[in-house]
C-alpha cells in the first residue's frame, strides 16, 4: 500500500488553498499514488487539483450528503480510503478536517496525527511534527497503525503546483451509506463576503487596547487595506465587542497566515497558542514590554489610535484598497 487519499474541499468553482497544500504535502511522502476525494465536487474542481499532480478524484455525490454532515461524510470517506487501499489520509486542520478526520480514524481503526506542521517519511510510515501545550513545545510523532490519518495546519505547508499538470479522471462513488444523521439541517445562513480568520492570508486582530467596540473600525480599515480578515483576542470576544468566530487562540481558532497584525493585544500565552505559527508577526502596542513583542518580527511601540490610521492610509495608497 503506497496510496495517499487527500480530502479536497471546494471553494466555488475551484478548491480551497488548503486542499492544494495537502496534495503538495502528500507528494513529499515518497512517491505515492495520490487520490483525491471530494464531496459534491465538480469537474472544474477536479481539474484544479490536476495542476498539483493529482490524477484521479473520487466524487462522493450521495443524497445523504446533499447537506454536509460530518458523520455521513466520514463513513463515505472511510469506505473510499479502504477501497483505494490508502495507507494515509490527509485533511486540512480546519473546521471540516477537525470534525471529519477523527471520525474516519475511528472507522478505520487508524492512528490520528492532528494539526501537523511537518510531515515526513513515506505513505506507509508517516512521521509528523505537531505543536503541544498551547504551542510551547513540539513533538515528533509516528503512527503505529497500518493506516494513518493526519490533519495539516493551514498555511504551514506551501502549495506548489507539480512540474507537469495531470489530466484528472473523476469517478463518481456509488457505495451505499447507512442513514447516520442524528440531526436534520433546517436552514443554512452563510456569512457571505466575510473572510474567515482561519483561512485568510493576512489577519489583523484587535484586543482590549482598542478600548471599546466602537473603535474596531480602525482594525477593520487596516484589514480592508491589506485584503485581510479581522480577528480578536478572547478579552474582547468575552466582552461582547466581537463575534466568537473571530477569536484567535487556545479556545478560539488557530491561524497561520502569512502576516498577523496584533493591535492592542498583550500576547498572553493562550493568544499566542493560536497565532504563533504565523509567517510574519507585526505588533502594535503602547507598552514596550508587552509579551507580544517577544514573538513579533516587526513591532511598533505606539498608540493604536495614532498608528492604525497612519498605517491604513499608507497601505491603502500602495494596495489601492480602502
Ligand atoms: C483557559 C483560557 C483560555 C483562553 N483562551 C484564549 C484565547 O483563545 N484567545 C485569547 O486571546 N485569549 C485567551 N485567554 C485569555 C488570555 O489569557 C488573555 O486574557 C487575553 O488574551 C487578553 O486579551 P488582550 O490582549 O486583548 O487584553 P489585555 O491583556 O488587557 O491587553 C491589552 C493590551 O493592549 C495594550 N494597549 C492598551 N491601550 C493601548 C493603546 N491605546 N494602544 C496600543 N496598545 C494599547 C496594553 O499595553 C496591553 O498589552 C484564555 C485564558 C484562559 C484562562
């Protein structure tokens, strides 16, 4: 068995970047056969995977998954993984991956390596590095089961197109599924146009230094000028200034954007747990001894009420976004 199954997640007519990251990471596991699996996918999405070296995609288009259900999806993906003889199954460590991967692991009696930031070895003997203790330490782990399920932290693995683009064969999965749904979806309300912090390339987060919800327009304006998402510390979410979906940290979302801008955030260890793997960290804080400066690549010691409007104005001139 030298096959890696990669879960592909749709994003309109293409795939989420995390899917390309997972395919690229799969390519580094020796020279495995890589198979994609997608729920309710399209031929455009399968073609997009071809640029990253995937040549076959199994499309699960089943009536039980007309509205996505993690338990049902896990049952289908586990069946596909078994049919394909996959020894490794990769997911992004995002909302869907965190819900589905453990369920697949239970169904396949497989070892689960969650939230990996490095992957090595081969499809038959995967080794991974993952942060533990809220990011204070990293452990190297190896699954000892014949099948390994791993979730990869978004934005940590670089998505690299393959040298040659492959023509992708799409097979519609026709297996049967038990009705596992314990709840029916009555209504789906989408947050159209709101960029999710966990998937954004740039995140601008605000903390208690903003003094009140009425001042968050400063953080929003900076995020807009950079084309990024707005995040928040738990202190401001608990205070009801911002919605929980924006919370970054141990009890919020884990983010790994290319750039993380922390505005008026002290840098408590629980906040760092959710953003310390960001590629570049910029901090704006009026206290030069604030812990956030210990991990920041660039720091501005200053008042957010003075610094943010100036930064936004300068950046908007360059990016043309305001
Ligand atoms: C079990 C547990 C889980 C937790 N999970 C999370 C989590 O997921 N995410 C999270 O964020 N926190 C979490 N916390 C809370 C965490 O410990 C901190 O309390 C929180 O992160 C602090 O938020 P803050 O930095 O916005 O506020 P503060 O710690 O109050 O920091 C405000 C900062 O703003 C600066 N400042 C003030 N005025 C200005 C100004 N005008 N200009 C510039 N800077 C200014 C100050 O110097 C200070 O550094 C958790 C705590 C526990 C116990």
